[in-house]
């Protein structure tokens, strides 16, 4: 179910496909979906609003490109079960604005996974905030983050190696050690 301005959809929401690869999809307000959201091609313009869903994925549909226009908006995943909750293939993917993904809530079952493809590098990495939860979080070893914030997360994180591209409020420094830093200005 998705709702925005009192309109409700009862299934997953897909933006773009081979038949409408060049289209621009623009949010008219904050959008909340209790199901998944997928972005395949074209431009998804958040217009500084928040898009909330149980999971967000953006995969490559060859040869189409994807542009995610954040502005000051963000994408928030509120998982209801395990599996890929933030899953982005960085091939043919670009963004504008401040690329922020939030992970909030605790799923009823399973292990949520963040999967950012190897196409993400220090120059095009996204920020992820994990603000609540008491579950086990899995990450793929290839994940590269611009900023990674665990503030408010009291669960556990599976063993993986983190690559840092900018300062983090919290970071996974090695296989087993979570190192938290307070950034003072």
C-alpha cells in the first residue's frame, strides 16, 4: 500500500521500465509505501520530499540510465522482513542533491541486507543512516559509503570490511570492531 496526498496504492511501486525509459517521475509530496519501491530507468525526482517504503531497489535495465534527484529529500526503508532492503546497482546510476538513505524500524523476521554494487566508488558513494533497530544487519563486502551513521542502532552488524570515503559518525573499521567517533566542530 502506498499513500501520498490521500491516494493509496495496494501493490509494490515500480518507476521506469523498458517501455518508458526516458520518463521523469516527480513526487508531489512525501510518499509512504508499506510495500517495496523499485526504480529501473529515467529520472526519479524526490523534490526534497521523503520516499518511505519497506525496501528500495534500483537495478540496471540495459541500456537505460537512472538519475535519482534527491534535492534535500531522502529515501527511508522500514523493513518488514529480511532480504535486500536497500539494493542499488551503481552501473548507469547517478544522483543529484544529497544522496541519503535511512534505515528505520525492526523487521518482524529475517536479516535485512544493504547491497550497494561495486560500481560505487568514493566519488559517487551515498550516505546511509541506520537510526533504530535491534536486529542483525547484513552488508555486502563491496559497500562503499559517503557517510555511515549507526546512531540509535542497538543491533548487531555482520562481519564485513568497510571502505570509507568521507568522515563517518560511526564506522566499521575492521571485521569485528565498531569504532565510534564524535565529530566536533
